[in-house]
């Protein structure tokens, strides 16, 4: 059922339509229009999620801050479009964000990202979904303006944050990360280290760039894949699933033995080894992330090209299939309840408009919350209380390079990357990686979790292996 959460406030929308240039082919014109629609969806969702979830957490983000960080340095061709698109942040009478509207064509409704509440955040409505309110069309503010009143931010520019001041060696390393010294052009928003000491005491040290603090959420991008693997582990621990179970989608099963996708297991999906085709490296799922399509429409129908378990192909769709396999369990034990157990009170897993979790990318979280996820793995799947919520051996399972492996410096386990071949890094190190420089590094042999948050532009890469090595040397 498509949900709606529009404010009664009329949207003031008008902008020039994208029209074919002289000599432009019909396909080029179609692609140009689609790119504008995607750029509008991207902008609407980033504004909605960043602002609404920050306020949910007791903090604040302004539209100008989102424009400067989340909406710059993004992938082409959206980067050349997103800044020019007018937008409006619409609020309920209570002051809570209702939705964000971004105008992209004068013959189509604005793109809408609607805020559905503190547990599931914002969702992007399909292209062409009707806006609410009036037929009156007036200009929206430009990207340099906003109709939103700035709420007292409560955001204190910080050079250092955390529970205690860092000692000089570690302070130098964290400061170097924020200063951009681990990759040309990189933009670090937070660098945090959590050390589990004797007696299970914890020491946390962090450095935040001005405008970000412990309550500021950012999109995790593919760090969400490791969160998805953790939720699969919780379902396995409760006896609701096994990694050897087939994904078992109804529309695959209807094909009987003639549909080779029935051989795909949860393990294949977690290890990026389903053998299914994807049309781009990394399997960009723009229609789902920013176009308003659903998981079912976008991720389930791809055909098999290789026998499952024989070829590594990093794909958002594989993680989405692992999540679909535990979908019934998630109906009864949704992610926000799992986050609450871990104390991840500033984390929100978002869904498509039909309520399926987009756990390949669309989670918003803080540096401190991601450190708590890593701490769960330092504790071998147990809470500080001693309650086990992941199966015995799950840490070894997700960090073991079983099956086909990617080319490049890092290995892959089950939903986690491996730093087992990185010089100067303990071989048991594994990590969650995400677009634009999101990292959660877990080093069991050193009882350390290292978190780096960023908004790195396309073409810039943060050297996480060097940063990990320097952090460990400084401890």
C-alpha cells in the first residue's frame, strides 16, 4: 500500500521543463529528462533525510549544509543538475518535516521525498506522483535559498568530540583525517575510535569537522550492507533462517526447476555471488534509490549468468535479496528494535514506498552508533549485558573469505570487506565500506573499532588501510 504523508500546505512549484535541443535525438532527450527526474529525487531525499533525522536525533541540519556536503561531488550527470533545481521543505503544524518537494519540469509534479516518522525516515515517491495541495504554480526558492525557518541548531563547531580528550598521538591521526591528509580531495566529517579496555570498559575518542557532532546522521551508503548481514545473523540466531536457505522468492519458485535463481541461497547473496547479471559495475540502482521504484520492481528480476557461488560481482541487488529472504522476520522484528538493543538510538533504516527496507544503502546513522555496531562484533555477537543476539561463530562467518573473491586490495566475507592483505594491519581486520568514504573497521585482536564518516567527491578516495594502520600505531 502506497503511504502518503503530505502537509496541507500548498506547494509553490514552477520551473522550466527540459526540452530537446536542436539536433538532439529522441533517446538523448528522454535520457536528459530522466536524469533531471533522478537528480530531483536525489535532492529531495537527501534534504528530507538529513534534516528530518537530525531533528529526530535532537540535532539540526540546514538545507545549506546539506547542499554543501551531501549534494556536492556526486556522480555525473546528476552533479551538473542537482544544484539548479528549486526545492521546498514543507513542515507539519507541529514543526516536524512532512516532505521535501523538488521541481524539475513544468509539465510534471515535483519530486517528493516524504518523512514517515522516526522509525523509517524518508521515502522517495515515484516520478510523477502527484504533489499535495494546490494547482497554483509559483517559483520555489533557488538552491541558494530556502523557505524553511532555521531552528536553533544546537550544533557546536568542534575540533574534538567524544568522552575524553584524545591523547596527543591519536589526536594527531584523527586531526589528519579531518584535515584531508588521507587522500587528495577527501572530506572527513567525523573520525572516531572506540577501544574496549580491560574489564570491558570503553574509551571513545573522536574528532568532528565544524557543523557535525555526535547527533549528526549521515547516509551510510553501503555500510548498510553490513548492517543487513547483521540483521540476517539475528534472524539466524532466532532460528528463523539459515544462510543455506534459498532466497525463495515466490515469483522465482513459480518457475519451478526451470528457474535457476531457485538455487541462490542467502549465503550466495551475502557474499555477492548470486551469479545474476547487473548492468553497471557496482550495480547502481538509481531507479530504486532516487527514482521512487520499489525493491520488487528493481532488484528481483535479473537473470542468472553464472552458477551461484562461482563468480564475485559486487551488487546492491544481492544484498536486497538477502534482506528479502528474511522479510517475514523483519515484519515482526524491524530494524529499529534491533538498533534499540544496541543503543543505536540515532540510526534509521529507510524503506521504499511499499515498506521494503533498502538495506543496501539507505540507512542514516552517526559515527557513534556505527561504533556500537562494531562493538557488537568485538563482543562476539553479545550485548554488554551478556545477552547473545548473533549466533556463535557469526564473527568468523562474516569475516571469512569463502567463495569467489574480488579483484583489488581487499577481500570479501559475508556482507563485510576484509583488510587481511593490508600491510601493517592485523589479518583478522574486517570492515563495512560505503560510498563517499563511510568506513567501520573492526579489529578483534586489538579490541578496537575505527569509524570514519565523510562526503568524499567522486574521484577522491580515503586511504582506510593507512588510517587504520596509523590509528593502531597511535594507541
